[in-house]
């Protein structure tokens, strides 16, 4: 039994309410499918855009080790104050798993410092997510590749900082590639961007996709140590007087 | 003769006006000392905080390949609109050299996505900047280390993303270390953070410090290619119909 | 309770037999002090240079998740065949923790591809090992720095590939810095180089040093997945005929 | 006019002598096509396996800034002594461009420390090499991707260390991806692995492929500085006596 990790799954939860196809794939919301797929011990909470404080109160974040983020059509409605709050938590060690169209979320762009732009296409095409770093804990138990029969295409150039560790690269039927599994550390927080999960496909029911997200949660769990001290510091050694 | 690179040296230019010691070290402003030390062909422009648009109009940025940034006491006075403008330019390829206390500038924090916080101490102590990547172009012509008899101390933890390439690490007399020469790519832009240069010391007259800054300008010069296309894309290959 | 990890501690075990000072510090051998400091579940085995096959038979390696390596005066006596055997195991996922003078071991040089050379000095000087990546699992439970009152100095340039993740940097009283905690992945194996541990000092009794080594063992434990398939491959997609 | 860079193109030069198809594509040898495509100032030398010392005498290497390497069927015939000589030169700053099947050359494996194994397939399939780091100097003047109508497939997992900088990723018609443009620093030497160039296709006549190789030569050119000093070092600071 591994150490408990408390996870909060944040979902924009709009497509499910307005689009029949999405509602039929995810009748309880994408967050439910994501949460059900988590193989972690610890509490799992749900938070959505339309909850008070988007469900991300200080109390919720205080009891969150790793936050999972899915957003798309309403990135602009996420309040800057909440983004700032989440940002501070990540720098202090909370893990963050950003899924699919979350690449354009305020929090991901703020943490990356780049446009996070990319190419995309909705054409029901095949995606094959290749593991390029098979010794990485996020690749634990995953085969050589994950094949998704239908997904939205995301293509390079993906405007992100070079990942600290690149774990997966996608192949798309229509001719593109994409860096699909990207690890970062920002402050004391670990961040994993994972590409798949367009709202019209049952991707978050895929056992291998669920395994990757569970692995990522474990990888992104905070270390147990004090936040560094910053600011004015006394010398640790005697400083010689200068002539 | 190498390719011309147009450089703009941006200086906050406040300490020099209010602090006698700084004025005596840099009577024409720190920007002048930095600009005079540049061994590059191409035009060199000066821009300061109190210029209209902080000296960073579209016209100036249009004719800038690499921007050098020194700021400290007035980071908050830099207008967000100008920060946004510089950010966009960096993502499109303009190089950026951030010096010393510029670690806390809005533009550096925006590009890094972290707090960029650190330890500091003003105690006239010795700094020794060790080259840890001697094959890097920014280390060209530099000895094993650069010794500065008196500098402000900056100590770890320095809250930055892990550099894409770490070129230099400082030793301080009072007992700390610091990652002093850090390379990043963000979008198409290359960024170099270089630690030394407290306003009360003649650091920017040091020939080795000047050599590093000149090397960094050459390293950060933009490539000659089109900005990537983003957004909706047509398939390059035929996509098979799904049953 | 975390997952059991089987560890083999390899020690050259020569200094202890020939040098009184070393024998007085480590009367049961350095391996015993290192093994006693391990806070891991799982079996711990000992192997030394003068054992048959240097204690690294296939049977031993088959039951080793992570191998710890301390060597110094007899690197040349390690048989190439055993080095090759360990190398293959690392590529297939066995973790490797290389300590101190192990930087010049055949196995570390083979994995790094560089000379692994450095500066050194034996002068009973103070070392302070600063954490530069406080969110890293190897920094779990460690303070801002580890202070060792007396150690051998190792100084830059340290001729290693840029670490995939740099976790610690040392400050030395005599004026040098050193990249002291360096993470690599090679094949499916994770490697951690950790600087301290000269044979004449009681470094491996230090609780923080022991904590780092224990953390590194957990970090370097293998993932649970198949080794990739290499070689000739059939197409996964139909390849269109060319005219 | 840029600084002259002396380049030596090393070619195994066996396929051209024994395989009619290869001879028809590269009647003067692959080295000639590679050399003709170089847009660099400086001397260009040719060296092949069957030359004395494989054409890589000390005199030749003394006048080589960057070495380009193509080999395939006779990796085993390259003498270990010559490999060692080239290795030493790379660590001291000589650039190395490894092409295609050179991934399995002794020199590349020695520098990488891994098996350098991969998947492959000869099926006349389309390759599309996507630029994932458009600000990198090796991507200068290159479009979004380079399309090669027919090439040998190389697929992941490619057993290399994570590149210091990943510049290109290939898409293959048959369903695989591959990290195709990989930058490393080893010692003071810069290394670029570039995937395309199977002997039966006219890849080295492709203007974009030639541009990449020329860019890589410029990127890999040595810096102008002394090799670091290693070994026993005197203290730079006074070391306090311990009680």
C-alpha cells in the first residue's frame, strides 16, 4: 500500500451540459470518469468552474496534494484570483496534471511562460502515443504505445518550454507528431501535461490513459520538506574585510 | 566579421540619479557601461524606464535583435502593456539578457512562470563565478572562473525552472552558491540570466563580465525563419474512415 | 509502508584494510555504514571487489533493484566483463547510486561517455551541499543544505553530461563549487551521482547524507514494465505505394 | 562572412562499392554528396574506413573543427584505437555530427553510454521531420517540417540519453515517431544526431537536409578557450583550522 495522496479533479463541466454527444459519452461529467479511473489511495474531491470559487477554496486546496485540470471553452471565465491561488500552491509543492485542452488554461500558460499554442484538427483520426522514456515512473505498466482509435489531433509546433522530461510523443494519422507527455518542475511543484482527452471521445475510460494519469498523480505528489527561505540572509562564513 | 546584431540596452536608471555611490561608479548610467562593453557589430540603442513607453516602442523593438535588461527598485512601475509587448517579441524570437536584480522584473517572472525569488546579502563579499559548461558558446574566451572582489550575494534556492543549459555557478565568501548563468528558450526566443551586477560595484567594467554579456548576445540572436503556424490545420495524409 | 526495494551495496573495501584512519572510522567497512543507513524495505546485500565476480554474479544482480557503488583506489581491478554485466542491467532498469570517488569507476564513465574528471583537494575543509531543486524526491526531508565539517574537496569543471535533473550543488571553504547531486536516465535505468563520502571522514554516518541515499534508492527503483522491443518492425499502418 | 570551420566528412564507403542501387544514387560516394551540400567556409576533408587509420590521423583531426560520421555495415571494423582518439577529440571540443545508421557506431555508443538501439523498417515510406524547437540555430531557415518521400523508418524507443535539446521529431507513414534531431554536449564537444540518410535514397541531395547539416556544423563548432584543468588543486581561500 502506498502513501495516501489527496487528489482534486477540476473540470470546466460545460460541454457536458450543452453538447449532446459529450453528454452521451460522459453522462456524469468528464471529472467523474477521470476520478473513477484513479488508482490512488487518499481522498478524491471534485471541483468545477460553476462552483463557488470554482470549487478551489483555500480549504479545498489545503487538502489537495495533486490537482487535475480539464478546461476548454471557458478558460476566460476562470477568475485571475483563483489562478493566482493555484499558482502559489503549485510553487509550494502541489502537483498539477493538465489534460488536453487545458494547454490553453490560464494556470498552464502562467506556469509555462509561453503561448502554449499548437495545431489542432477534429477529424476522428487515430492517435498512437509512443513512450520515449520507458524508465520513467509515468510509463510504469504502459505498453510501447497507447492507441486511441479516434481523437482530436494536436500538432507541433507546441509552444511550451522544453520539458524537463519528455515521456511520450504522439503520432497522428493525418501526418503530425506531438509531445504528449511532458514533465516540469516549477517551484516545488511538479506538473505533467498529458495530451489526450477530447470531450467527444471516450478517452478517459481507456485503461492505459487512466494508468498514465494515476502514475502521474503519484509522480507529482509533493515532497515532505519545508518551503525554502528567501530574502535577506546572514553570512554563514566570516567575510574578510576588504582593504 | 560576424553577422550584425542590433542590441537595445534597457536600464531602469533610477539608482544612478538618487544614490551618490552608484552615480560615482556609473556616472553615465549603468546602461552606458553595459553598452560600451558590447563586442558586437550592429546598432546599439539605449532605453530607460522614464522614456516614453519606457523606450520600448514598437519601432525600437522592431529594430532589436537582443534586449538587455537591468532593473531593481522600480519593477512595479514597468507598465503591464509594455511587458506584454516585450513578451510577445521574445516568443517571436527576440533574445533577452536579464542581468542581476532583473530576476524580479515582470518580464522575467512572466517568462519563467515561477516566483524567481532568492536569498541576498549586501556585504562586500567575494564572488567566484565558475564555468560548469566549458563548451558552451557563452563560455567562449572565459577562464575557469570570473572573480569579482566585491559583489552582492545571491543564494539558493533560486526559484527558477531548471535551466535548459546551466553555464555558470557562483561561489560566495559568506557560504552560498548560486546558479549564475542560465539559458532558456521560450517560444522562438532565447533568454540568458546572468547574475552579477549590483549597482554599487564596478562589475560592468570587468572585461570577463563584458565578454560573457557579448557572448550571450551572440548566442541569443534570433534565427532566420518563419514563426510557426498555429490553429486549425488540414490533414497532410488521408485519414481512413472509421466504421 | 512502501514497496520493497532490494539493494546491493558494492564497496571496493581496500582502504579499510590498509589505512588505519579509514579502519578506525569504518571498522566494519564503508559498505556496512552505508547499508545501516538505508531506510528502505527489502533485502540489502553486500558485495565487494575481492568477492568472486566482485560479488556481482547474475544471481545477485537478478535480485537487485538498486545498486550502490563506492570505489576509489582499485577502479582498474574491476573486470570489464562485470562492468559490462552491470551496464546491461542498468539499461534494463536497475537503479545505480554512484558515491564520491565512484565518479572515476569504469561503470560510471561507461554510462556517462565522458572523462568524469574533476578537481580535488584533501584539506579537511568544510562542505555545504545546497539543495537547488527542493521539490525533487531526493530532497525529501532535507534542509536547505547539508553541512559537513570536514570533507575532501571536489571542484568544477566536473566533466559529466549535463544532468537530466540537478538536485544539489556544493560550496567548499577553499573556494570551489561542485554539482553534487546529479540525476540521469540511461536506457530504463536511473542513476544518481552523490558527491560526499571520502574514506577518512565519518560522512556515511551523517543522518542527512543517509536520508539522501535512501531517497535516491527509492527514486531509482525500476518501473514495472517490459523492456522495449528493438530491431526490424512491421508497419502498423498501411503504406501507400509510390509511383 | 562567418568564421571558417574545418570539416571532415567520414564515410564508411562500403555500400557504394557493393550495392548497385547505392552506387547509382551516390556514384561518388555518400561523403561527396554530404560534402557538396555543406554551406560553410573552411576546408572540407574526406576520410573513409579503408584509408590508413580510417583517414583519421592525428594530423587530420588536428585540422578538424567538426567531424561528420556516416557508417552502417562495418561499424565493427572501426579500430578501437581510432574510436578512442576521436572520443578524446570530442571531449576537447571537436564537434561531431552523427548521421542515420551512425547511431550504432562505436563512437556514438561510447559517447552516449547506452545501447542506441531502435526499431527500423525498409519499406519506402514517407517521413516527415517536424521542427519542435523552432528557435534553435539548427532549425534556421527550415520550414515547419522536412518531407522525404521515401526513407527507411526508425522508430521509438530510441535508446539514447534524453537530448540536452530536442530539435526535430519524425513522423512515419507506417505508424511510428522518432526523435530525429538531438543535441548533446559531452566534455567541451557538441554532438548532433540527425536521423535521415538511408543509403538507397537520395536524401543527402535534399536542400533542407543539407541546410540542417550545415546549421549543425556551425552550431557544433568549438569555442575558443582552454581545456579545463583537472586533478589536485590548491585552495583559493584560506581554510580555517578545525579544532
